C-alpha cells in the first residue's frame, strides 16, 4: 500500500512538472508568466458557462496561403486577458496545428503543435506544414483550461 501511494505521489509530481514545463515552452510565451497559477485540469462542471465564438479574422476555410502565414484571431462574447488571471468571461487564444478542439476543462498542451498566446496576443505569424493543413483556435481560461469545442474554430488551409 505504501509503495502504491509513493508511486502515485511520484506520478502526480511528474505530471505537474511536465505541465508546468510544457506550459512555458511555447514559442510565444515566457515561463515567468506561469508563476502563481495551477495547471491541473478542471472538472467540466466547474468551468464557467462560456458563450460566444472564436474565429480566424483574416482566413477562411479552403484559403491558399504562403509561409510565413499571418494570422489574426477574433473572439466574440468573451474578453481576451493574459494567462494567470481567472476572471469570468475572459481567457486567451491557443493555436492548434493539425488537430481539433481540446476537451472542456483539459489544459491545452504547449508544444510546436499547440501554441499559447498567454500575453493576450490576437495575431501572430507562423510557419505551417506545406500542403493541406488543419488549424484551430482554442480559447481557454487563465490557467489554460479549455472552454472546449464551444469556443473553438477550425479550418483547413493549403500552404504552398
């Protein structure tokens, strides 16, 4: 029993460390922005009722683009705020490359396919894989917990 508890504690500690490390490894966000907030997933029943929509303000499904690709992020019904603040009706954008929305309450990973805009950015220029590429916007709260498909938008673009 003691061994199982010890392994569980080690496992939870490792998950927390990975979450904190990955949260700061995004290309556009410094690690010091993550001090003072918890990265654990939330129970979807605890997530505030989010309403509105997110969208790519300058791209449409099926557009042909060239690298580097300029992106503009839009949101209606919510207010963009930096990471670290848990204020109802607020959050920030995440760009997902090659995937769809993140489950409500799950923390958005931070890596080369999940880019965090935790400073409250609403635009970026990125290099996307050539050919047909799916990109999605995911809005999440101050600790990067996803608002789910309700505040996500995905399109496919052709990168020449």
